[in-house]
């Protein structure tokens, strides 16, 4: 498996980077691990105004960006680690979320975290959601990506998103904490997200510790894609 990092915490650049790998690296399996600074990432078909608490995100300098996959809005900060798998779609046009989420669960369990797939696209630990996932098909390739809440600020998670009353009893931080958890709470005390990053990579099957690099021209194309597409006000709002 090819392993690559974005080298950035800019959400627009990171989504452009992910899209570039999907559309230009059309052979082999690819793994990207990456982080975003404070960001609300909304699903492809969502109404941004309905998903974000606009006064709150303006007060906290939170970026809003629209990704290229479906699903619900999620909050990213530097306590969250994102992963992206890109691989061949194969014969079937229906690739289960569970199949591509399983390696992450196995890696977490190898670290002592009792993770399991719940529902269609969540990873839970002792009943608390620690990860959500989404997919995109591009030709004969598929992108499967997800969040891993390691030590995210759950108060900001509660404040930045408009809370669906069907998911939470109220808009309080208390109700968010009841459903959402941080992986750090299930690991040995003192583990940093940097150490977790390395441990996750080490426990994923076939992952190479060597970080591959893109050519300067490719990075220029990614920056251009970030500026013209993912920073677009019209696309996001």
C-alpha cells in the first residue's frame, strides 16, 4: 500500500489533495493520513446553512468546506485524525462500508481499543461513536474516508453543528458527550495524537512506513484545485 501525507492542516488543500490522488493515482492501493484545523466539513448534498451554527463558527474562526462524498456534517480539529483509502472498485459497484472500515477497527483493537462497526458507517467504542465514514466512486476507483476522534473538543463539536434532535436529546454538550467519544480515553494515559498516528499506521495491513512524495507540478495542481473548487463560496454555500 502506498502511504502519503498532505503536509497541511488546511481543509481546502487537504480535500483537493485527496481528490488528486483519487483521480490521478489510478493504480495500487493508497492510504492518506491527515488533519484539519478547526473545520466543519459538510456532505456533498447538504445545505450548509442548515448544518452549521453560523454565529458560533464565525466567533471561533471555523472554516466550512464541502467534501466530495455524501453523508452528514462533521467537525474536525487538531484532536481528530482523518484517513483515506483509495483502491480499485473491483467487479462489484457496491462496496460495503463495513469491508473498508474493518482494517481501522482491527488496528484500534490491536492498540487495546474495543472498536466495532456499528450501523452502516460508524465505528463505536463501548457505545460511543469515534468515527464516521463516507465513500465516493470515480470510474474504476473508490475513495473511502473517515474521521477518528482522538482528543477532539466536544464542546466545539456541539457548538459548531446544528444538532439533529433525532440524534441527540438536546443541543447540550452533555447529550453530545453521551453519544460521541474520544479514542484517547480508551488508550494508556499520556498517549499523544502523534504517537497514535504512528501506531495506527503500524497496525494497518500492508502499510509502508515510507512517506511517498508528489512532484512539485502535482502539488501546484492541488493548490489550484483547492483555490478554484474547495475555497469556492458558491460550492460551499
